[in-house]
C-alpha cells in the first residue's frame, strides 16, 4: 500500500507514516466517506429496531397458523380412524360405532360442564 499524504484512492485503508495501518477508519480529509458511514449506521440501527421485530412476529404468526392447521388435520384424521376402528371391532352396522362415540362425547361434555366456573 502506498502512502500519499494521508489519503488513498478508492476508499482503501491508509497507512500512516510510521507504518501503522488503520483498517476501518476513513482518512481525516475524507468527510464524505465518514458521512456515508454514519448514514449507513443510522439506517442499520433503524432496521434493527423496526424491521427485525416485525419479521420475527410475522414468522411466529405464520408458523403458528401452520401448526394449528396441522393439529386440526391430525385431530380430524384421528377421529375418522377411531370411527373406522370402532366400526370394524364392534358388532352390528355403523350405528354401534356412532352410539359409542356419541356416548363418549356426551360423557366428556357432561364432565367439562360440571367443571366450569360460575
């Protein structure tokens, strides 16, 4: 790297007369680079304060909706599978499976109704 009076062309790091290299700081006379760096730092700070929390919230909402949809689909498929299993196991037509599942749902509803708050 060459030293030409404290400034270098192209925005590259400069080298001091005693050989010390300053990697991240612009030369003393390059006020435009310093101003642009401060502007970029300000934009990054605003982005960290606003955009990232919004993106995190949006991701959480999307993943939550996907999980809820998967749980609902799993519950529906489990209910259908339980009905078909009862239809195979219990004697008679499908009315016996309807009777067992209906009685189970009524018993569960009665239990939950008795546990409700006033």
